[in-house]
C-alpha cells in the first residue's frame, strides 16, 4: 500500500500572527493575505501553520479566500512555545543591511533579547526597530521558530551599564584582548548578555567603563579580526555551545 502523505506537508507556509491564537476562525488581511493567496496560491482546504510568540504553533486551514483577505480555521496546536535560553545580545547598530543581518541571526540562534546600544563610534544615529522586528519575524517564519527575541529600544552604553542587573554576566568582545570566550563562558554559567561594539570598536574610555562593571568579562574571539556583524553571530554561537540548547 502507498504510504500516507505526511500532514501537514513540510512545504506548508508559516505565518506569524500578533495576537493570542486559539481554535476557531481567524481573518488575515493586508500583506500576509496577499502572500498566502497571491504568492503561495493557497486555496480553500490548504494548510497554514501559525505562531504567535505566546501560545506556540497552530495548524489552520484556508476556509475562504477574498479579494484582500483570507478566512482561516484554526484547529489543533502543533507545539507549545519553545523554551529560550536566558541570553541577551547587546550590539551597536550597524549600517543598513548589516544590522538587519544581525537581527535575523539573533532570532535564528535563539537569543531572548536584542538590545541596540549606542556607542561613541556608532555610525548609525537612528534605529528602525520596526524594520528589525520584521526581519526577525521573517527569520522565525522560515526557521520554524515559535518564539521571537524581545527587541528593546536603543540605549546609550552609559545607560546600559548604569542599570545593569547584578545577577547577569556581561561578556564583551574586546578587540584589545581578553580571556578566550569559550573558557570564560564555561566559568560563568547562568543568565548572561553579550556586548559587541560598532565597526570601529569601543574607545579606551568605553572599555574602561565596561571593565569597571563587576559582572563584565572581556573575551576574545580568536586571532582573526572579525567584522562587527560576524563577531555578533560568533559570540552568540560560542555561548550557545556552552550554555544553550546545542
């Protein structure tokens, strides 16, 4: 006998919905409706996976297609919202494109919170948090995530350090040298944050201020010079390998 096809199919589109989900009808409008109806060509009876960053992932089917909207029927819950390691990424904003990439990778790698930090050498004076959140949502949709990182409003480095919580370690990528990141993170388990500077790095005064914080640990990411966006992904990967869900 032929094998029963998997349901829902692996190709089922996923969509983030910014409201708590539960069994029953749901109307999707605007760009998501256009994507499902015009790009994915969904028709009544086709499946859609939905997640809301609150209750997990749900399976819905298309009940009706309209000119500018889709009516979905939400059925069973497929998964609970995933557990997320208690890790913050505090990163200086970069030029457009690179900062978008950092937001995507923060979501893919499982960061709980993304905190933009303004430093003296930051070349970007404004951060489009709506655009960054859109990139994180797209990454979550494509990578089967059921949780999104919290995206905080930008703060200055001085404000970040002044309000630092006592129980959270702060590993900062110090281009002038520090402890090997892998060894340092093994010695400091528990809630943590990772601090990565801008393209030009931290200046001497900023490094002194960071080092003065009792929870701060300067770390090195190896003998090679990394661009700021690469350093952000690398330091998150090291922490996840030691403390996360890898």
